[in-house]
C-alpha cells in the first residue's frame, strides 16, 4: 500500500496529494521556492515546486524542515490509515502554490 500526504488550504489548488514512497530530496532553491524531488534525481519529472512567502535568506531551513517533518509524520501513520492530512496554513511561510512536474 502506498501512503500519501494530502495538503489542504493551498491558494491555487483545493488539495494536493503527494506519494510518500521511496527516497526524497528537499531543498531550497531561493527565498520563495522549496523543491521536493521524489523517486528520481531527474530535474524534469517527479518534482514538487512549493512557492511561498519570502524567507529571510535562501539558507533558511524553516520550509525544508517543515516539509521533512510532514513526510516523516506521514510515514509513521499506521498502514491502515494511508492518508496524512496537512494544513498549508501550518507552514512557517504562507504557501501560494504547489506545482507538480
């Protein structure tokens, strides 16, 4: 059974469902973008681009720490509960969009 994270409260989408299976890389590319790559190192596929309010600097780890915490929590839910709900409003910076490539 594959587990998922369900993100509620994103400004441009009602809901985003993200698979939590396999390896992930979470990084901050600039002060307004956090990137999650999953199941691949390919820069064209299996990427979530999270656009959010500006952080103080690109070395700020608040968003990547928050995303990491959500994936860890999802993985700790019982397999009988395959969906883990996250409120975007709980993020340390206001999320305006999540794009899936």
